[in-house]
């Protein structure tokens, strides 16, 4: 078990933002930490709603902004876009 997983299991508040307004999800996207992003997304799914997609830092950047901030690899971008499109699909589903 990793330190990251131990923190999540300890019910750490993953909605906290740093002085620049960046959340843990934003930092995962910024650093392209796919494994950590998946762990956080599971926690978000279990505890919160989908507002993480529109959550922004003090500069107005979202998780998607931070995903494309990277040149290579873009693993987190693929996951974030998939979730974003699934959300759109289900919101317009008849």
C-alpha cells in the first residue's frame, strides 16, 4: 500500500485547495500521475459529485487545462476526457 493510498484511507479531505487554488486532482493532472488520478477519481465518485470537472484554480484553470499543459504523456487527459464525455452523454440521454 502506498502513502497516497494510506492518506485516502485516512479520510483526508481531497477537496482542499493550495494557495494557488489547485486541488489534488489538478496536481495529478499537472504531473500526469495516472495511478493517483484514478485513486482520487474513485474517491470523488464515492463521496462527491462531478463538480471536479468545472473546479478551477485562482488562474481559472481546470483539471482539463492542467492535463493539456503537459506535452507528453497525456494519460490523465485521456481519462479526464473519457469521464467528461460520459458525463455529457448521460446528461443528454433521453
